[in-house]
C-alpha cells in the first residue's frame, strides 16, 4: 500500500507540477470564453470597420419611409417618390454618393414587396434591417386602417405564449418536472464524462509510453509490482483530473459571484427602470420557470450516480488506455489501438445526444446499460428519472466490466512494458491476456 | 552455502524456451559474472531474480530462503537499458526509487546527499534530470541502484557508455561495495572487465549453462599448454616435444604448444639445453578466447546435431 501511495504521489506531482497543467487549467476556460466571444468581437470589428452606407429611400406611398431609422451602419435618406421617375438615373446622378436605393412601391400594401437596388453588393444585413422595420410598420398601419377601436388592446389580450409545464406524479406528490433544465443538465454531465475520460485516458497512455521509451520502467518494476505501477498511474492521473475540475468549479463560482454582484448593482435603482428592462420583465416568466425546474431536479441521486458512473467509466477506459499504451514503443504507433476506443467513445456521445429526444426509448435504454456507452448515455437519462432496476443492472455491469478490463489491461501491461522491437498486433495482445 | 541459489529454472515463451533448467550458485560477498551472447537468456534470468517475471519451473533462494515479493527490497538492479524520469529533479528521483525499495524518507534523503557528494554531483540535487550529461545520468542511475544498500546487487552491462575515467570510478565503487559485504551479480559482454573484477562466472548459451566456476579454474580447464619463451635465439621445431606457434604480434615472444603428454619442465629442460632462455611463462587463455571458443563449439555441435 505504501508503494502504491508513493507511485500515486509521484504520478500526481509529475503532472500537476508541469507548466502545461497550469496552462491547461487556467487557459482552457479562457479559450472557451474567447471562442464564445469571437463572433461578437468579429461582428464588432465588422460594423466598426465599414463606413456608414448612404441609402436613398424612394417611398411611393409616402407613408413608410420614416420607419427606416438611420444608425451607424445605414444613413437612410427619404426621397419623395413623385420626384423620381427613373431610379437608375437617380442612382447614377448621385455619382457614387449612394450605396443603395430602397424603393417602397405604391402597391406595397397589397403585395408586401419592397425592392433594393444597387450596383454593389446588397448585404443580408441591409435586407433584414429593411424587412423587419417595414414589416411591423406596415402591419400596424394596416390594423389602424381597419378603424376598429381599441384594436391594439384586443390583440394584446388575445396574444398568448403557450408555456408547457410538465408535471410528474412521483412519490413526493406532484412535481413540476423539468424538460429544459433536465436536458441541459444531462448533456452537461455526459459531456463532462466524455471529455474527462478521453483527456485523462490519453494522459495515462502518454505516461505509460513515456516510461517505456525512456526505459525507466524496468527499474521501477524491479521495486514494485507492474499492477501497482499501473494502478498508481490510474489513480494518480484521476486525482489530477479531480484537482483540475475542482479548480474549474472554484473559478466558475468566483466568476459567478462577481458577475452576480455586478448585475445586482446595476438593477438596483428600481425607480429608473428603462424600457428595455420593462420588456425583459416579460421574459422573467420563462426564466423563473427554468429556475423552478432547475431547483425541482432531485440532485442527490443524480450526483451519487454521476460519481459512480464517472469512477466506473474512468476506470474502464483509463485501464484500457494503460494496457494499450504498454503495447507500443512510441506514441505515434498507438493510433491503431486507440482509434477503436475513441470511436466507441464518440458513438457513446452521439447516442447520448440522440437519446435526449426520447430518454426512455429503446436506444437510450440499451446504450445506458451497455458498459462501454453507459457512463455517457446514462448521464443524459438521469435527470429524467431512470427505473431502479435499469440503474442497478447498468451500474453492476459497468463495474463488473471495469474490473474485468483492469484485469485484462494488467495482463497486457505486465508483458507490454518489457516488450520492445516488433510491432504488437491484436493477436499478440490476446496471447498476452491468456 | 550460496547466498543466491538458482535451481533448475525454466522459462518458456510462446515460441521458444528462454531458460532450459538453469542452475547457478552465487556465494556471499563475491562478484559473480553472468556471461553469454545476446539472446542466451541472461536478461530473462535477471528478471526472474528481480521477480519482474515468474519462472515456470525451478526455485530461487536468497540467503537460504525461497524468495518472496518482499525480498526485492534486498536487491539493487541496474538494467542494461536504463532510463530516468527526465522531468524529475535529481534528488527527488533518487529518493523516490530509494523509498520504493522501502527506505524511509529521511534515510533516503541523507543517503542521496552522501552519494551525490561522493560522485561530485552535490550541485545537481535540484536540477532536472534532463539537464545532466549522459555520464552524470549514468552516475545517478548507479546511485539509485545502490542507495538502499542492498545485500544483492545486479549490474547488467554497468560500464557501457562510461568513459574510461568514470568506468574506473564505477569499478572502484563496485569493489568497495563488495568489500562491505554485498554480493554482486555482474552481467556483461566485456570480458576484460570480467577478468578484472569477477571471481566466479557462469556462461549461458542457448538457454543453458555451458560453463561455470571460478575464473582461475575455468582458465586452467581451457588452457592449451602454450608457453611463451623469451630467447634471443631462433627455436627450431621439435615435433616430439612441441610445435611452434606464430609469434604474438604485440609481445614478439616465441610461442610453443606442448605435444600431448609432455610436461612443461621436460620441454623447458630440453629448450634450456639447446638455446639461451631468458624466461618463460605459461600462457593462459583470456576469458574472451574462452567465451568465443565455447560459444562457437556449442553452435557447431548444435548444427551437426540437426
């Protein structure tokens, strides 16, 4: 046991002490933020970079030109329709001073068609700006034309957004269940499992191959059992992963607290509620509902099961990676063995995503019982509730398989770490297992 | 009573037999040479002694008791292909391997410092292994092998890659360890170093012991009754007593091989009567010659048997 502890400690420190670990732990979340922010940044520079376009609006109806408001991007200049007979001439006369001409035809009320002319490119952004501005204005004008008193109020009264609340009959009585929140949570958990297993499985394999190629392994196994070394590695790297996760959760909590306090202050002066905040109040119902759903999820069992599946899945795949890593001389030879393993993982992830639509369907059930896919797929099903017998069967199978794989991997590992030279085939692996 | 007693050890792999009933007795406090060409089974035997792999048949006893897994703390092993964790600090690395062999942290640290000083590596304790030169890395490997003062040391080609100065220092250290009571199993191809340090040897070839005993005995067994004669005269052949051999290209003395049944003193008496002798020495074969001769003759017999 003492040796195992030494090995775990060395393995742990050898990764946590590295610069790349610190970089990964701090850098990865930053990278995520960056990736999320890139479209906004790009859009910002896109808007910023281009000059304001000059758009002439020829309004033959004389009613709607005012609907187009100028902003940083477009400067709409209304031109009375009866003064222009030929749009092309008008455009040419401007001598390049115009970027486009919007023509609102006389019959727009009946056809609903508005034309934009230009020699240059007409951007989708311009088209959609014009469309959204005119649609509302024309529609409102039509309603006003009907001359029905209090029409707007009637419409507002008639308007309805159907909010579907799913209520589950459980032993605790009626519970509002939680489709959106459950889906989000399930996906998050399955993705965490998938990422963790792949990342740290690969890390274990690298560590095994490194020990083998720099020939330290023979010295180490003359001091401990190969199984102790393998297990020490798996546990050590697993602890590294948990450390990393703990740091991420801590970071998330810090960022959350800061963001929360900043937002909280900005919404404090209630006497100065802007129109926008009024509008967002309408969305509060939806947010509240999601909040209520999120709170209604029964987290205790989910966390317990998540931990169980997490350990089982990690044990299964990491020992697989350790065993396969021991069979090759250098990292570049490992792909023939890792490809099938990674493929299974990817299948598991896709099965998990596919199961979201029907978490109790046959595919979801089967994939959440088969040990190689269950750690990922069951995560998707957990928040929706899973029959106890399926859970027990699945966890039992997972751990039985994981232990079998550890045993098999240990047998491969024992032979593999001292095997140099000729390439190992799957046939050789089977011989080693026997 | 041998300290390390290997009795009829057999190891089979899928296709072939790596060890076909090998026995070897290593006395306590002795430097014992384990010799043999590549693929003879030396590494397999060493791994069995280290309990890295298990023998299919036979026993290994250490200090009179059958070996168990706990006994590996009593062995220090320097493999032929040896490496270090490149990213670890020198001191941490040595202490880690010492503690894996059962030392307490305090003991391991103290011993590590003592050895680093002895090898002039004091300044390197907190440097990473990858910053060391190859020669220094080999010293670190040696220190990691002996740090827990094991009663049995196994060195597989310890001198390979060392420059002559460092090789000499290593030899002195190995002899010192022997003098302090360690038993040393020494596997090598380098026959010159065998003659310098080994008292006894076992020669493995094709998974079997083909020769064993003390270095002196083995040399006596393989001597060919050759005498180097120092004389200013030119000796003519005398078929009844000896045949002339081509002179040694380096020493330029005259070499004769005695005919069968002729005693050294008879041949020398006759020579002394006829020539002016200034000296003579019996020429014993070098371990190198014995090694090549034994391995070659065995492969000839194997071929003729097939």
